[in-house]
């Protein structure tokens, strides 16, 4: 069960009344909803909640917030503009993302999709899914579909079954991915509910059709891999699903080599393949959790060689404006002083340069002054985005 803002105070009691007040103040300032499951709330370190990685992810306080970066956008990945049908996002030539719901079992403080996700958002159901499915059925180039949201954990088992079966019937489908935070947020839905049966049936149908099916679990810290989550993961692996982990690099949560090494090793022991470590997107209200590109590069170097190569996650940034995922070392230009990097994404748009910006807190006073002055900022952006000399 998810605890929203109204339930959080009574659940934590007077001992943490100040924390609850600060969390609600942060929610009012950012416009982000408060939501955490009983399962994750029970794993918060209440002896030191200020440093607890779970508390920082789901219950940010007003004093932690930082002003948004000047390049911050409500929809940093331009997903709304990239929809070919309701909830159907196309970015790569042979892949599609299907956003099925606006609800989540938890609400992360760094959500890149906060423009569309929340308890008051519209929840698209089958009449809207039909439009997306019609677009997919009319396009034989699609071989890979990801179902996300919101979070598929919020779908009823019969809805997930219906949607999964329709997608598995697509001509030419080779891969089906199910993206969710639910494995760590509500593992009891696998252990006690009907969801496991649906996923087992979809796994069998995928195998019969020669389609690879995987659950992409969002996991950011070893503390999230509870005994219940490990048991639920074992059931899914036994059912024939591939489990992969997607991690967001977050300041004060997992931005150290020790934590990332522990996370990768814990994931592997749980039967989950480390897949991606993302830099946090430039979403409103999330600046206090973002990290620099330089730190991501250093962490990748520190992690590489400490685990087998096939267990090594890729460190990527999902580029501002819809440039897609690019490896953190693959920039065309990077000015650490300004905290600004330029990337190319030839498959998406060979003629466009995409940006990534570091948090202002990591820059010196001179660089912060440039960012605060619109004229100087424009000159800096123009300089970094000048045409590239490409050699093939």
C-alpha cells in the first residue's frame, strides 16, 4: 500500500512531525506528489533519516531543494512531443515506448516524467491503448516495445495480460520489456497476488513466439533489495523472465564507488543483470539529486574491473530534448568549467547537437555567474554548439 501526504504524518507519528512538515513543504514547492509504500518506509533508517538513501529518494525536505538549472525543462526528454499516438513514444527507428498509466506505487523525487505522472493524472486505459496498438500494428519496423508508465505495477493483472498478449501478437516483435519500480516497492504483489501468474503466462507465450521478454527493475541502492524482493525475483527468474536493473545516479544516495560496487554485487546475487546507470535528468525539483558528468565518468572507471565485464552496467545520460541514451565518455565537447557537454546522436538526428549540463553547485563562482546572465549564457551555448568537424 502506498502512503500519500495525508497518511504519512499519522503513520510516522509525533516523533517525526518536523520531517513530515518539511517533506510536505518540499512537495508544495515542487508540485511533486508524496508517495512511498509501507514496504520501503519500513526500510528507512529512522536513527539517521537525513542520510538514509531511501528517505532522500522519496521524501525530500524543503531545505534540500536547489534552484532548477537554467536548462531544466518540465519534460526534459521531450517525450510528449515524440508521441505518435496517445502514450506511444518513438525515438529510435525500430523501438517504441508505451506509457500505459500515470500512476506509480511510489513517487520518486527525481522523476523525469513528473509532467505526466501523479495521483491526479489521467489514467489511460484500453480505449487509449487501442490507438497506440493500432499504430504499432501498422508499422512492421518495430521489433522492440517497452511498457512503462507511470508504472506497470499499477495495472490490474487482467489489464497487463491483455496488453502483453496484444503486443506479443505484433508481427516482427523480437523483444518485449516491462519497466517497473514495483519489484523493490511492492514485492508482495508477486508473492501474494495474481501478478506472478500473469507474468508467467506472458513469459511462456513469449518463448513460444520466439520473443525475448524482460523485466527492467528500477533499483538505486542495495538497501532496496530486501529479502521479499529477492524471493520475488527468484520466482520471476524461474518463470523465464530476464531481470535487468536500471539505476539512476543520485547525489547522497549512490554516488560513491563503494555503494555502486555493493549494488552491482547485490543485484548479481539476486539474479538481476546490471544494465544502465543513468545520470539523473534535468527535471524540475530534482536539482539537489543530480551529479556531474565528470563524476559519472570517474565512477565508471572505478567500477570497471571490480566485477565481470558481463555484469558491468553502462553509464549513460539520456540527452536533453530527446537525443536518447549516450555513453558518458562519448561527448563531442565537454567544458568542465561551465559544466556543459555536447553530444551527437546520429541515429536520432545526425545534424543536431544535444546538451547535458552539470549541477551549478559543482561549478565555481565565475561559471555560476555566466549561467545567471542570459547574454553570457547564450554566448557560451553558441560556442559549445558550433558545428563539428566530422571525420569518418
